[in-house]
C-alpha cells in the first residue's frame, strides 16, 4: 500500500522490465488490481507505469483467464481507468498526475486511434498549478502534433533495460559507468565516486555491460586535463535509461524531479558546453551545507530536429563529490531554449580552496545518428 517506499517501487519496475516473460502477466494483474482498488498510491504508481510501458499487451487478446477464455481489455477501458484516477482528490501532491501524463504520452504511441482523447486528457494538466506538471504536459502535447508522427513511436518505445544490479546500493560501483543511475538519497552513492573516469568518458556511446573499471595510477584522464595529481577522480553518470522509470517517467517513483533553481542567484550563469545544435548552461546556487553547490544544467536545442536518447554525464576530481539527479527528459524538442534540465549537487571537501572543475560527456541521437560530445568546464566562480 502507501507504506511501500519509492525505492522498492522503482526496483519492482526494474525487475518487471528486465524479465520479458513477466510483462503481459504483470500488466494484467496490476490493471485489474487498479480497477478493484485505485486508492493506494504505491499501487497507482507501479500500475500506471506498467500500463504506459506495456499497455498494448493488455489489448492484444493473447492473455487468458482462469477459465481459459481470452481476457478482453480495450484502449478505451484503459483510458477510463486513468480518467477515474485523475478525478480522485490529489491529497499527496502531483506525483500521480505527473505519472499519468507520462503514461498517456506512451499510450499515444501504443494506441494511435485514441490520440484525440489522449490530447483532451493531457490538456487538463497544461493548466495545473504545478509548474513541473504543466511543463511536462505542454511538452507531451507538442509531441502529439503531426510534425512528430514519423518518429513518435521510436521516441516512445519501451524503455531499454539497464544493467543496474539488484543486490543493493553497495553493488553500484561494480557496474559500468554509462549504465548507472544514482537514486536520490541512496545509501550507496559514495561507491559510485570511486569509478575510473576513463570508463566514463571513453566508453562506447551505446550503454552496455562492461568489466569493472580499473583505476589508473599515473595516467588519469582528469589529471591530464586538470593537472591534478593524486588518486583516481570521482565520477557520477546517471542516465535516463538506468531504471525503468527513467526516460519519460523519470523520477516519479522517488522524489519529484527538482524544481528549478531559485531566480535569486548569487552567481552568474556560465556556458558549460556549446555546439551547433546544443547549448548547456549551468545555473549555480549555494547549497545548504558547507562546501555544497547546486548546479542546474539547462539544455537548449538550437537545431530544427529533436535530440532523442539524450544522456548527460559528468566527472570530477577526487576532492569533489558529485550527485546527479534524474534528468527532466530524454528528448530535447527543436528550437527550445529550455528543452530539459538536470540538477547536479557538488560538495567541495576543500571548502573553495580548490576550484570546481568538470569533464562532460553528452550523448544523443540526431537524424537517426548517434552523437557523442565531450567538454571541460573550468570557469566556475571562485570560492565554491
């Protein structure tokens, strides 16, 4: 029920996504559980996620009931269920509505015949008092326009399964960097910081399982770039595909995606990366703890085509610790200054005596071609 913590919900979805033989069974069980009792938040969240990912399996007629008769569920039945959940009083914030918006977006690709009804349901969220929900609804409505007909199904395809271990947070450091996601508040975040930066910045752009990275004693990538001696640097590399709820559903099983950095900044924004089609701006604000800094990476798509499968990664020297929250989206809409964002929390163990520096690795797909960009950020304000 409501007492199931967010990390358990997320792990459940990971297990389902990584076990294809469970897809049809689980989505049917959760669908009928929701029709009988849609008041439990945890059930709502995992059920809505599964319906968004595997809703087509509900309606293909291949599942049979205890009487060996085919189970009949129509797209209209699914939308009726979601409509009923939307009408429930939102007593615990907007997480459920955020998840429903993403589910509707997925179903727009699964059930193109229901596109007009899905549009109408999405418009309700465009006027939400929640800025996050309102922004996502407007982005999703844009994706339902005819300009996206040719690529909508690819953008909203099933989530690829990452190689995140199921043994607990202490095993995170043993996974290849591009396939790692750090959950908000996870106890094992510190293990991730011992990863070798070469594994992060020189790995194949397509996430895949790889042997554990071996730290280099004297040929360290950040040492070469920044001229910093000492042990191997720390790295953090969350990706939108690191857990089944990432991508368009990212962050809804844990804390809500972070609110934008407060407008009253004490530091000027800096340009962290720029090329013909992409610009990354860092909005910087002091954190609540000594030596802590919050950086909001704002992604602008300067081109005329969408950038899909977007992954933003960063590595820092050893005296810094890095915690990257889930990105707001994996698709950057064309000609959009604020197409997406991601919050990075940095802690400087020297309390500003040594500067904040980062090495960036950015992956995305443009016009069907995989693109990998790398950059260095060394123009952070002094004293952070």
